[in-house]
C-alpha cells in the first residue's frame, strides 16, 4: 500500500517497455498488420476495461456496446464543434454517468438480472439513438472527417490500454481495491466491516464505462460514417466477454491472452466466411464457459499449482534420510 | 447518561415465524451484557438486527441515543458497531494481518496503510496470533480463525462489540484464555453484548444478562438471580415450547 515492491517495479517497467515496443509497429507497416493491430489494441483496451469491473465483481456486463457507442457518437456529434481531446473527456463523462445510473439501478440485484439488464440497455440506447436521428435529422448516420490516420488511432488506443492498466494497478493499491478484495471474499463481512458494497461496485463500473466510452471515441474517426448498428453493435459486447473470459480475469493481463489469438481468428473468419461469424462466436462462447471457466491464465495457474504440489512432497521425501 | 445501546420493542418476523418478538433492553456504557437462551430463541437474529444484517420488522435500535435501525449494515459498522459471527467468517484468500486490517480500514476509525497495519499487529498479538500474522487464514484452525475475527472486530475500535458464541468450540484451556481476553476488554471499558451458551463464562464475565425464549425476552437482570428465575430454568430444561 505504500512504496513499490521490487516485483511491482518490475511489472510496471515491463509493461512500459512492451507498450513502447508495440508503439513502434506503425513504423514498419501501415497496411494489414497495422489494421489488425488496431483491432487487437481496441479489444485489449475494451477487455481490460471490462475486466476492471467484471473480474473482481463477477458481474457479466453486456453493456460494452452501449458505452462504446456513446463514445463514438460523442465524437460524431461534436467533431465539428469542439476540439478532439475535449470530446474524449466528454465521452468519458457520458460513459461514467451512464454506468453510474445503470449501476445504481441494478447492482443491488443479483448477477443474472444484471446481465439481462445491461444487454437490454445496450439495445435500448441503440434504438433511442436511431429514433432520435430519424426524427430530428434526415441522415441515418454521422460523418466524422478528421486528419486522424490509422497510426494515430493505434497510438491512442495503445495509450488508453496503458492507462487502463495503470488505473487497475492504482485501484488495486487503494481503499477501493482492498474493498473489492474483501467483497470478493465475503460480501457479508464486507458490509459488516463498513464497506458500502453497492457504492464500491458502482464506482468501479463507472471507471470501466468511462474507459470503454473513450475507446469508442478514439475509434470513431475510423468509421468515417457512424451509424447506430455499427457503433452500438451487440457483437462488441459479446466479443469482449468471450475474449476476456478466454484469457481469464483473475490477473490484470489475463484478458490479453484471449484478445490476441481471438482477434486474429475473428479477422480470418470474417474475411473468409463472413456469413458464419455468429456461429463461431456462439460456439466459442459455449466452449469457453464449459471447458475453461477461469480462462487460459486460470488453466496455467492450476497447472502450476499442481506442479508445485507434486514436486513439494517429493522434495520433502528426498530430505528424509533413507 | 444515555445508554450505549437501546433496543426498543425490536421485532423480526420471517413470514409467520416471529424470531424476535418485541424485545426491549438497554446496554450501558462499558457494560458487558450476556444474551442467553435456548437454541432457536432468537439471539443471533437479535444481533443481526443490531448490526444491520437484517432490518427489523418493527421497533427501533439506538446507538448512543442515535437511531441506527433501518440503516444499512455498513453504515451501522461505521457508527461503531462491530461483530463476530456464530459460524466464523474470515476472508479466506487473505492472511491474518490483512483480515484484521479490513476492520481498521473501513470501520469507524478508517485508517490506511501503515497505521492500519500497526493496529492489526497489536491486535493479533493481543489475541495470541502475533507469530502468525502472515499465515493465510484458510490454513488456520477454527479457533484461530475465531481469534482473527475478534481482532478484526476490535480493529474498528467499536463503541459496541457483538460476540455471537465466540467461546463456543474452545477446549478448556483455550476457554480460560478466551474468558480472560473478554474480561480484559471489559475492564478497558468496552461495551459488549455477548451471546453465549457457556454458563461459566456468563457467570464470571457478565454484569447483567437478558434471557430470550421463543423470540421473547423472558428475564433480565443480574446474572445469578436471572439464572435462578423459575421461568428461565423451565426454558432451559425444555419445558417451554423452545
Ligand atoms: N434468515 C432467516 N430466515 C428464516 N428464519 C430464520 C432466519 N434466521 C433465523 N431464523 C429462525 O429464527 C429463529 C431464531 O433463530 P436464531 O436467531 O438463529 O436463534 P439462536 O441464535 O437463539 O439459536 C429460528 O427458528 C430460526 O430458524
Ligand atoms: Mg445463534
């Protein structure tokens, strides 16, 4: 809680180094590899933001598309009026407020209702935006013209992912992080030691929602033309859940283990079998939930635990004189 | 002087079952009150109403003259009510020190960092776990987990401490240590409500006791006269419908 341990210093240094290395990519390629890397960092940012809340609380949110779409629309609506960095902040604020409202309404109820509510919410927001647009404007979408190149978007998403990691790290060392650990252990004890459990969860959800909205705002220039079906695409919500669960949410970097392979596979499928993406997503979802509920990182940790357990008694046995 | 804790016609109904039936009593500042009664008489439910684990169906509960009934458990904890649970509840993924720190960090005193750690160390020493501060509590014996739980409750420096059969399950020598520990807390002026079945402990520790049976309070007063009250004897011998 005070200074950094050597382990923490090492992790922070390693994280910074990896981001710096990844930032060099646009210098080598600005075609296919950059494009798929934008997808990878986008989902890295989305999944770590999602896991920031869903990891410790075990609440599965399907509202990612809502926050993302709101971020995208903040830029779409404001790009002619306000400077871009300000739009990112506005997107963050809108994401946080939306998450706060949803959280206040739902986080006191059980997890199942939360999943359904967040899914319904994303659809509702999409319909509202569509309705507002057809009512007050003739166009179905919004044009976003900027000077932003794919490289700029890539760098910004990379910075955002770094910011999410740093935030998770700082939260873990804060009262809020300790509160979440206690809640994860025993919610009754948490309440009885004085933790406002609902408030802690809502704050975490707001932080997560803000980051997801920023990701949407950063990616907006990539669409050029923004429409509700693409900005509020429910597929985004599902992919985020799948990738984060595939990687595992117990560790900060867990979701990344799912993001990289899955983005590549999805890219392959959607370019070669564009009509079958839903099937693949559905099957992947079932397979992950049934076969590796704690994700790849969970599998690795279990394997490691088994390995140490098996070798520990052996070591003791060796010490005994024959 | 206002009572540390006032229970006024507290009632809790679970459907048709009235687990706490219009119970009223007071706990004075610095008093150690024993809450006794046969199994299922509503003692734990009474503590649940005080700590806010359950909202009362009717009646009110005041802490130092301020109403706490109706507040959520975390708010009551911050006002200065700490408790242990009949079936011990520890934070299994944390070590003993972190378990105790949780009480200091979020409770009435709201310390952080080294301050919270220091309190945790002192209290772990106090309950006899000074050498096991970094032991994962999941690996501890039931008794040691109970000690961790008591230290966690004390870490908030509570105005009222609620103990739900904290002495249950201790062997004779542990019981002696446990009793002298509670006695010490009492001497320091801590206000304690203790649900207990161990009669020796009640006799040697409590200033007063309240006896419940089938949700009702059937007796209240000094320990020896209460325990010899015919109605109390009948309740304990199972003559009553408990
Ligand atoms: N959460 C609950 N829901 C329904 N009934 C309960 C609940 N808690 C306690 N009871 C019932 O209330 C009565 C009193 O229980 P309790 O307060 O645990 O008694 P004691 O601690 O004196 O043994 C029992 O009949 C018990 O079954
Ligand atoms: Mg009980």
